[in-house]
C-alpha cells in the first residue's frame, strides 16, 4: 500500500512524463473506436455497390487479359454479344437488364514532354511510324506519352439501372446514391460523341460542361454532364460515360458489351437467371450477386477489424507498460529519501 501511495505521488509530481503516458492510452482507445467506425464504413462502401447500380446481379466474362491497344477491354474482361442482354431481359424473372461496355481509351498527353530512349513496340501509328514505350514502360507515340481514360459505354434509355443510375420519381428523396448528375444533362439516345465525366476527373483535367475530351487518337467528345459518383463503390465505374453504340464503334468488335446489370422481379430468381446467363455466355462467366458481395464484405471487414485491433492492442499494452514503469521509477529514485524520512519519523 505504501509503495502504491508513493507511486501515485510520484506520478502526480512528474506531470510531463505522466501526461505522455496518458496520451498514449488515449490514442490507443481512439484506435479501438476507429476499429468499429472503419469496419462499418468498409461494409457500407462495398455492400452498396449493387444498390447504387439498381441491380441484383452483375454478369461478366473473364478471360486472359487482351494485348495492348489504343482502345481495349480492361484487364481480363471479355466481350459478350448484346443479344444476351435481350434474352435475359425477356425472362419472366427479370425486371430490367442493361449492358455496359467498359473500355480503356488511350490518348496523346499534349502536356507531356517528349521522352528519350523509347523502344519500338511494333504497333502501327495512324499516318505511319510505330508506337513506342518510354523508360518507365509506358506507351508513347511520336515522342509523347499516352494517357488512359476509363470509359463506360451505357444505354442512354436505361437510366434507372447501371453505373450511372438516376432516380425515378418514387425514389427522389429516398435514395441519395442514385442521383449522380450534378451539372448538365444525362445522355440521350441521339447522342454520339458526347460524354458525362466524373467531378474528380473534371477537376484533375480542368474541364466543365461544354469542353471536349480526347478518347482514343481520332475522336473528341463534348462534355454534357458532370457526375458525382463518389458516394459508394461502383461496378463498371469509369471516368467518362459515353453512348453504348459509340463505345462499340470505338472498340470495333461489333454489337457487344462486357458487363450486364440485371434487376430481378423476385429475389428467388437468382439461380434461374444465373443458370440462363451461364448457358448463353458459356465458359468463364462471372456472376456477382448480393450474397457474393456480402461474403466479400464480411471477409474484408474481418481483416480490417483484426488488423486494427492488433495495432491498437499493441499501442495500449506499451502505453500501460510506460505508465507503470514511470510510476515505479519514481519510487525507485526516492528509495533512499523515503527510507531516511521513515527512520527519523
């Protein structure tokens, strides 16, 4: 008891050292609170990806990544004939379906300085010459770097399903994740070289409605809208959204899509529609449903939670060790003084 009394007095007298230990404890408690907050944020961000698109299923085909091209499919996505979308939409279990063609479109970065030491990649350049790569392995043409833009071709008539979903009248005021257009107008069926771009992309490039952006080496698109799609994770998210027919023209592989969004009339139709999609598309079909997203979210949230708990546990443990060590050091430094005082009463 006596040692504890002296430890407390030493703790109180050496306020600076004690405050440092207390700050460590406060930080560790803050980390513990952050565990719950960050975990919930991760769960909500991932789980809302289907809700933001107004879909119950997302269908894609995965293959080996295609070689480099000025206009190419992203990563390992493969094309799906557009008539698959029509056949799925005709099924009685499906309420609505739409196809999206997600692309990577490269254009010449006029602001980039010519790079030295380029090597020939062997791709033909319009008007002669060959495509090259710079010292970092990035594609370049005519001594100038090529910059990619993530593009999604969407059906302008399908406004309530897909990566740029807008509200129906019933949803206004109820679904804040759906109303993406913040300036300008949504694409209309007779648009061709028109684009809606995200606010982040517009800010990075210094663009606004009425400006033009290059997509590929031959075409420039008029910006007709700015979009805020930052509220949640997006499937088939892009920096620029253009009419589906124009995206198909850029790719040059016919009437195709690479992502299909499906809204079901009844949640019980998931297996039926999934089986139909697998039969129509064939091998390498990839189907994402709410249960898949929930499972992925749970795994990601679990990893995040355990990591943060481990970090905050270590911080708390060492903060307590420092606090106890400081208190005991204070007593140890005064052992002679305390003994003398006790001896003389």
